[in-house]
């Protein structure tokens, strides 16, 4: 049985796939915020309806 280490090509493939998955999960929240602000939707709480530096033109929930 082979050791777990970077000389094992199967482990290297697993490590790369795991790293990409972690990066995707970490970036998904920021991508969601970016898309919601860009489309001017997703304002779910009263705080979201106040004008601010990013949300200059707030409005009610839109479809």
C-alpha cells in the first residue's frame, strides 16, 4: 500500500480537487452578494432599504 504524500499521483489529484472545492465554497457567498447588488434584488431586511455607499438607489424587493 502506498503512503499518503505528494509523491502519490492519486493524492495529488485529491489535494488539488479539495483545494479547488474550498476556494469555490469560500467565493460563493461573495459572488452571490455581487450578483444581488448588480441586479438590484435580494433586499430582504429593512436595513437593506437604506441608501449606502454600495446601494445608492434602494428599493423594495424586485422580481
